[in-house]
């Protein structure tokens, strides 16, 4: 019966967290409500316990959404599926977007992020010979832009070489904006049609238009 209640979760994990009596008790939403109130004193152990309470309740056919917010249901399922450390929620619960980025990392890298373990971060060097340096910081000491640089959009933390490429690409984009608007032109009869490849309205200096035309006229 217990295996049927939590058919999508490893039974040995459920029993490691909840007793047989609790597995039966938390099929009742009233018991889940009481557990949710207690959950506000969250610790990592308490978070795992609540995740399995919800798993048992849902496996019994209960809809716990009237008790547990949807974002927490997603967190609980990640924890019981073994894809997210409870410490990730405890560390980043004030910033759900950042929490979700960290939760996509492999578990070993999640552990590095939530601990004080130093991580290699590429920073501008200010040296004409070398554009970038590599320094060690804990994730908590990084600025938001540096956190994004390290996390990236993939399934792992960016390596030093990937971070360098990321910064170099950002530099190129900024230089492109400083160089002025990006445009080309075409003629129709006596009309000159300028195509600006940027959203919204933009003011283009006449000198730059003439320069752009002169560079394109053969």
C-alpha cells in the first residue's frame, strides 16, 4: 500500500524520511496543513521532510495547491526527484529567478554554489597585455552580473575559458553600441531609404549617414 501511495518516489527514501504512521497520516489534508504551518521554521532537514509529506499527499490523490504555493510544489518535486539540494532553496528563496538557475546545475555544482567554497571567476585585469584575470570568490560575494556570468544558460557553471568568451562578447556588444547606429540603405528612383537595424526610433547624425553611404557606394 505504501509503495502504491508513492509510486513515483523511491519507497526506501520515503521511509527514511517519514514513519509508516506518518505516511498514512499525511494522506489527510488536515495533517498536511498542520505540517505546512510548522514548515515555516525551515531547516534543510525540515524542507526534505515537507517535500515527502507533499509527495505522500499527492500520491494519495489529494490536491495540496490550496495549502502549498505552486512554486513550492515545484521545489518539493525537484528535491524528492533528487535534482535539487534543499540548501539551494534556503539560500536563494528571496530570489526565485536565481534559485531556478542554480537548481539547474548538477548537484555537485549546486553544493559549490551554496557553500563557501571559492569559485574561479574571470574579471577585467586593467592590464594592456592581458585583458582578464582569474580570481577566487565565494558565490555569495559576487555581484549579480558576475553570478550571471558564472551560471550561464547551460547545464553547468561556466569554465574560465567560457567566462572569458562571455566577457569578450559583452565588450564587443558595448563597443558596437558606442560606434553608433547600425544601418544600411537602398535607393528607389530618387528616394533614399535607410534601414535601421535597431528597435524604436533613433536619431542618426547626417555626417554618419553620408559616411555610411560613401563607404557603400562603389
